[in-house]
C-alpha cells in the first residue's frame, strides 16, 4: 500500500508535465500560425504596393498612348478632308488666254481665236541602253523621270531585234512619260524659268529643233539642271529628250508660240 501511495504522486507529476508540454506545443503552434499570418499579410501588402506602383507607372504611358492615338486620328481626319479651295490654274495657261491669244490673232490675222495654235502635249524620254547589262539602271532612270515630271513613266521596249546592238524584241531600252493639261503647263513653266538657266554656258536654244509640223525637241545632257533632282541620290548623270507638241501648222507659228511662252531661242542674225 505504501508503495502504491508513493507511486501515485509520481504519476500525477508525470501527467502534469505531459499536460504542460501539450499546452506549450499548442502555444508554439499558435505563435507560428500568427507569424505565418503576419508574413502572408506583409507579402500581400507588398504585392498590393507593387501593383499600385505598376498601375501608377502605366497610367502616364496609357495617357500618352491615348494622346498619341488622338493626334493620329486627327491627322487622318485632316488628310481625308477634301480641300476647301480648288488648286490654282497654271500661270502659263492664264497668260495664254489673256496675252498670247490676242497677240497672235493680231500678228497672223486669224479669223477666229480658235485658230491660234496651242500646246498639245510634252513628252519626256530617257534612253537606257545600259539596261541590257544593268537591271538597276532602268529603275534609277524611272525614278529620275518621276521626280522631274511628277508622273509615273512607262517602260519602252524594243520593237524588233538588232544583232549589232545585241537587242532583242521586247527588251526594255528606255522610259518615257507624256504630260497633258495642268501638269504640262507646270512643267513648261519650271523648264523655262528654272531649269534652262541652270545649264552651264547656256547661250539660248537652237531653232533647228523643229520638225516642220509644229513640234519642237530639246536635248538635255544632264538631268541635274532640274532642282527637284538631288545630286547625292542619283547613280550617274543621264540626259533626256523633251518634245513639245503643238497644233501649229508650220514652224513659224510654232516658234512664235513658244517665244510668247518665254522659250529663250537664239536670235536670228541677218547677214549683210
């Protein structure tokens, strides 16, 4: 009995220690759960802060993008709007109606103003014989002619084969463009007042370029006399041929019409 009584306190003490150990473990677990909750809250706060920063950084970009999109839309709308005023009439055409027609009626005694010769068309032509060996030469010549005339040229091809020139039928050998209407008058204005004065040692145009049917042809050795051509953008110096077709019945009327337009012909000298 004494032994049992002595053993009971020990068991009670052991059971008390076990309860204390369980309580301590539960407390440690609660502390660990609280720490994890705090860490998760901190991480969530950090993530929220990062998202806020990203949204703050993206907001100016979005605003700039919206402003840029609005500007592009306004520019597109402005480009699509039709012009409020029609383009101005060519200066030489107005001069023809007001000054040239009355002057030629008086000079040639025409019965009607409709008999006065008029400009019919202007043809620009560049021969590119090197295109048989250099494929890029045709592209460069077409680009030059497009810049000079403001109109896309066509590719001219050989009509028949010539063995001595190593040309076969259908080979591209040149490029040409035909100007009519307002573009014709604009080109003639630039040719007379801007391009021809830039020719080196220019002393006037020869009168032998007429063909007897009212058409006049000019041979230009360098395309760089036109201010539209950038010297740094061309591959080589090329010449071109300019043919001015009129409705004149003879060379006298044609040469007089071109003189009224301002063509600088060489003056005829009277031999004594």
